[in-house]
C-alpha cells in the first residue's frame, strides 16, 4: 500500500493536474462511467465534530475509494486546520487497499478546479471582470484557478466579514490584477464571472443585482440549509452542476427545488457540456449558474493523480499491508 502524506501534496499536484483530473471525472460521470455513492455526514456528538464519507467508483480510470473527514471547530486552537480529510483508494480488481492520501490541500485544489472547469465551458469568452464573494481559506484557490480560464483584467470582491478582504486583494496582486472591494449591486452589474465560496445560510446575491451574460459558480453550498444566492436568480439561470442529486438536496439548487420553482430535469450535469452532448451557454445574454456541490469522485480523481505523481517522483511511502 502507498501512503502520500499531506506535506507532500503541494510538491506533487498543481492546478493543471487538478483541472485535468476533475474535468475528466465530470465527463465520466455524465457518460455513466463514474458514479458517486450516497454521502454520509453526521454530527458525532464529540468535539462538536461533523464527520462523514464521500465515495464512488470511476470505471474509466478504475478510481475506487472514499474521502473521509469533516469539520472539527476546535482544531484552530490546537494549531490544526478545522477541515480535515483523508482519501483512501482501493484496487478495483481485488478490493485491496491501494493508497492513503492526505486530503486537505487536495480538497481545495479539486474544488477550485471544479469552478474553473465551469468557467472554461460556460463563461463568455470575452469575460473581463472576476467577482469574488467570500474571502475564506478556499477563496484564494478559487481566484487563482479562475484567473487561468479567461483574460481577466480586474477582480471585484465582497465578503460578509469585510476585514477578510485583504486576502483577496493580496491574491489578486500576486496575479497582477487590480482589486476593488465593492457592494453587491456593483458586483452583480460589473462582474462577468462571479464565484461564491462562503459558509452562508442566507442568500447573498439577489436576482435583480446580476446583469445578463454573467456566469456564476456557487461553490460554498454543500450542506442542507446553506444558501448563497436568491432562489429567483437560480430560477432565471441556465443551471449546471457536478451531480444533479446533490445539487437538488445539498447544493445551491436545493431551495429552488424544494419550493417547486426548479425541477431536477432543469439541472444539467457539467459533464454533458464537456462531452458536447449539451451545448452549454447558447447566448451572450443568458445567465449560467454552476452549482458546485463537491463530489467524492473529484477527491478520488485528484488523489489518484497524486499517487501516480508520488510514485513517479519517488516520494510515495510503500508499506506492506
Ligand atoms: P472559511 O471558514 O475559511 O471562510 C468562510 C467564508 O464564509 C468567509 O468568507 C466568511 O466571511 C464567510 N461567511 C461566514 N459566515 C457567513 C455568513 N453568515 N454569511 C455570509 N458569509 C459568511 O471557509 P472556506 O474553507 O473558505 O470554505 C467556504 C465554504 O466552502 C464552506 O461553506 C465550505 O463548506 C465550502 N466548501 C465547498 C466545497 C465544494 O466542493 N463545494 C469544498 C470545500 C469547501
């Protein structure tokens, strides 16, 4: 069995590898080659932790396994990241344990890759202004991955906690892009692509604020009850997601589906666009919305890539198991 420790991931896998792995697995999901198993997420009644599994199997790459982990709110006091995850891969031919891979950085890379895939396939080609809603840990990964997909000339930022906006400003600066903190009216009117990556439980961006032709990637809503945008905005957009079942139950579309104003049939798997079985954006004026709920297959895809790279670069730890 192979172990790839968390500390090795940064030296192995970059945005390009994560993007390729995630784009491929979304395509495999839409062609029926890959599927996710039902998600388990439980409050375990200890250390205020939320713990769970995301798992699946990709017949095209033979990635089989699960990501196990969750949220431990007291970790920061111990000098640890609150979100903790580890990916376990199994040999699809024998069921033997194949690898254990640190999953914290991989989660950020695969989540940013998902919105970048959506921007590649759904944003207008002439998109110039990137809007960021959210300035937490994930936000810098999101901005960096997005910046590689279009020739942006400016970043606009808004955050519920304005004191955190300096993080976005610094990242934009590192990318050589001017940054402006704006209100949500300006964000919606000026941004061609908007990424939301917050832990909000209430709508932040409203339908009347968003101009025609915008692409929105809602990346923060991954749990029942969370919400980042107004249901009317969801109802008026052409809807895409990583997985329809998750979108309708734990993703951004959950509220519009629960209210009966959007049906599951209206939500398109992004993989269909990648596979060219769906045209994606069909006009310069439509609003496209990608509901990135985060699927286990993304984790397996990037972890498999990390294992291959670790073996190639000689940093994989091999143990008899
Ligand atoms: P973080 O704790 O570092 O940052 C949280 C962000 O949410 C900050 O911008 C904060 O200001 C904002 N926020 C907090 N309370 C808010 C409120 N009441 N209203 C509006 N905004 C609020 O978290 P992070 O690691 O950056 O993750 C952000 C979100 O992304 C989390 O909800 C996390 O569960 C989600 N996430 C999704 C995926 C996926 O695949 N879709 C993957 C990883 C994380």
